[in-house]
C-alpha cells in the first residue's frame, strides 16, 4: 500500500491549472495567486525564495529546456526565462499565436510546436543563450489546421 508524508506545506504559492519545473533545487512555476505570478520555491524547505510581478498570466505551460525555462502563457506569449535562487529574468519574449494557447508546447532542438484554438504552429527559435534584443524573433515555419488537414488527407492517415 502507498503512503505519503508531508515534508513541507506552503500557502504562499500554488500550482493551480499550470505545471512547474525544477532547476537548481528550485521549483519554478506560475501561481494563480495575485492573478498569475511566477515564483521560485526551495524544494528542501518549501520557502518561497522569490516572486515575480502580479498579473503575468492566467495559465502557463512550463518546460525546462537545457538551462532555460520555456513558458507558453495562455495569452499566446512565449517566454524564455532564466531562473536562479534570487529571481528570474526574461531572456526572450515572443507573440506566437492569434488566439489562446492552452496546450503544452513541444520542443525539438531549436524548434517549438504550439497549438492555439484553431492552428498548429511551428517556430524556429534563435539561439537561447543570447539576451533579448530588438528585432530578435522566432520564425514561423509551418502550418495551420487547414494545411494539417490537407497533409493528413494527402497522406491518408486512417
């Protein structure tokens, strides 16, 4: 039989309708508290080490990719974050869709695949180790749902 034991508990942050990732013994996530606030929590003690600004997003799908954290917010904003025990910084920020993005993105090499309400989108990302710069952008390389349907019909997946 399975049993559990509480190691720590905090009411200062919560992962409601989002996921977190672990980096450097820190849980990084987006809490629903304060209308969507990024936070870093020490996994050993459960203490919240830092909080970002309030009202960042209602929901986010968060991935750990190498030394970066990728956060796809429900408002179709993709953030490339760098987090530490003292805070986080936004390395890159992109508008990636025209409607809400609630689905977890998929990363493969320097490509990221995103689904909004009606489209499947693919982007090629610039090197993630460079800080945010004016004109730095990710390039969309394919496809809308209509194009996906055409490809599916042509390849006759059934």
